[in-house]
């Protein structure tokens, strides 16, 4: 969800999908869209809203729903168990600031992300400063456009090897793998299927385990 592009002290949240949000204050002085930095982001209030900055533009969305958080918990728990058992790296969940190169994300906050053991140098004290190996986004009514379009493009340009899009409403999971600088849909999984990862070789999980019927 974007703030308006014109400069003003009160950004207006745009209508996203089927949800519309009222005008609300963010900060007293804020930069025009396209010029947001991590320093600007760090000044935003801790008010329960999710803020991300992609290509210098501020994106805003409300706190996730219980259904969204259940999917995050189920998938991240299974993924972390597999990663720890095989000593493959680390798994993180949102909220966590991920700083992508070339101002692609300053920051983004994937719902779930995995970092290989040989890539753990990107994990800092306060942020992840670099490119994760796998990211997962759980769709919500307020963010599905951003996750399906904006982040699909951003994550591919950042060279994130694998991207999962989980849709609780349609009980589906799409797995995209980076091929020649763009994402290719490997498979769209539904109820009764098991989702398999290429980056996390050997890891699979039933769709119904993440999104029960």
C-alpha cells in the first residue's frame, strides 16, 4: 500500500484490494515517494502498522490477521525444524528488517525467510544486510497486489533464489525459482499436495498442514 506521491505532512493510504483505510499521520515531515531511506523508515512510529520501503517508496499495511499468522507459524516451525536438524543455516520471521542491494528494499519484511549457512554473514545485530536465499509471503486482502507484483519483481531483481506465495483464501502455494534473472513458476500446489523446495533440498510440507481446510 503506497503513501501519496506528493509532499504533505499527512500521507493518505490508498485503497488496496477491497480494503480502504482512513487518513492518518505518519511523521511530521516525510520525503516524497522515491526518496525514502532506511533512516526515514527508522523514524516511523511503532504503531502496529507494517512499513516497508521498496525502490525508495513507502508501503504500508495493517497488522496481519490471525489466519495469516497461523500460516506463518505452521510453515516457519516446520522449516526451522528441518533447517536446524540438517544444520543448513537460519530461518527468520517478520518483523525483521531486510536491507536489499541497490535500494530495492530499505527495508522489506518477508513473512518468512531462510539464509544458507555460508550466507549467514549478512545477519547483523539489528538488520539482515543482504540477500536471503528463500523468502515466503502470506497473502492478505491488504497486500496481495504488492506480494504478487511489486515483490515478485523486487525479489527477482535482488537475486533471491526462491519465492513462495501462500494464499490462505485459495488454499494454494506457488513456488517461483529464479532463472536467468526472472522468476519462473515451478508449480502451484493445492489441497492434497505437498510443496517441495529447490533451495532447501529435501524439505517438503503438505499444503493442508499450512492452510487447513
